C-alpha cells in the first residue's frame, strides 16, 4: 500500500451527530483517487467517471486522521482504474481502523471533454491490479 494523502477531521466537517459528513468523505476520496491517477499517468486532464459502491465501516470524529492508500491500478488506452483503502487513525488512543475500500475510474480527456488516449509509454505500464478484491 502506498500512502496518497491524509486529512484531519475538523468541526466544520461533521454533522449534528458529530460524525464526518459522508459527502465530505466522498470528496476527499475522489481527490485522493485523482492525486494517485495523476501521479501514475502524469496527466492533469483526468476526470472521474466511476466510483464503486462505498459502505462506511466506522465513524470519523473530530480530531481523527483519515488516510488514503493506493492498493492497485490498471491503465487502459485512455483511462486509469485504481483501488484505494481508507483508514481512520485516532491519535488520542493510537488506534487505526478501516473506513472503507473503493475503486475509481478516471478518463484522460481532450479540450472538448472527449476521451483522449494516454501516451503509449503510459499505456504500457504494468498493472498491479489483483482480481477478486474491491
């Protein structure tokens, strides 16, 4: 696993039950996927076209760190698929738990927002995608 980025849950990120808004978590997840995809294919012309089902496994509270890890990728002609794992770290008790896993697909686009092939050397990067996982 490769650490992509991390966030800290602030009071402005939580709702009335003092738990992180799911929408905020999804936004962070989308950004993490984008960061990793951009790094993998060296392009800033990527847009999200798919995120897998997400089941939240544990709540995130103010002060918790949310860490996004890359687990696998597969590069296509104009797209990149990535698998990420999201972990919650509570520094007050030094405990880490899994929040969820997801996959995302991003497509490289041209100025008219149509799919654009990635450079051939990028298309030839070997995948590290394990079948049977999220």
